[in-house]
């Protein structure tokens, strides 16, 4: 089992910044990639950014140039730096840890990000 604990959400005005952090514990060695997803009210959960053990990153088009994902393998943390936030970024953000074999996704409890206009 892998446990994920997120922190750093909150309320911010449009144009502002927030930094989300996720700490992983448990069977860390089984994790192949970590990332951040978000779910806005009435919408499906969507991928925001991911990072592999080797440091390869992906980022959704909607946040490119504004959000940056980073990982500290020594501390077992993954952060999401969010700049120039927009009201459409408002959502619950979830930390994810992916195990490739056997395939399994671990999820954090979620942290609310609200961007006011």
C-alpha cells in the first residue's frame, strides 16, 4: 500500500500562485510515476501533470507555461507549482501514484483550490 497526503490548497485571486505538495509513504519502491489530477464540479477528473521516476514530465495543454511539476525522490514528495491561476483552475486537486505492475493507481484525499475572479 501507498499513502498520499496533499497540502497547499486554498483560495487565491486570479493571477496569483499556489504550491501543492504531496508526501508519499508506504511501499514507495512500487511507484513508477506520480502526478496531479483535478476534478471541477460536474466534470470528470482530468490529468494536470505527471512525472516519472526518471524525471520525464507531462503537462496538460490548459496549464502549460503556468504549472510546473517537480519531484524529490529522497523525500518522496511531488509538488505542483501553479502560477497565473485562472478561475477555470478551480477544482479539487488529487495526488496520484501509479504502480505499473500490477497496475494500480493510488490517490490522495484531495485538496481544494479556488481561484476568484
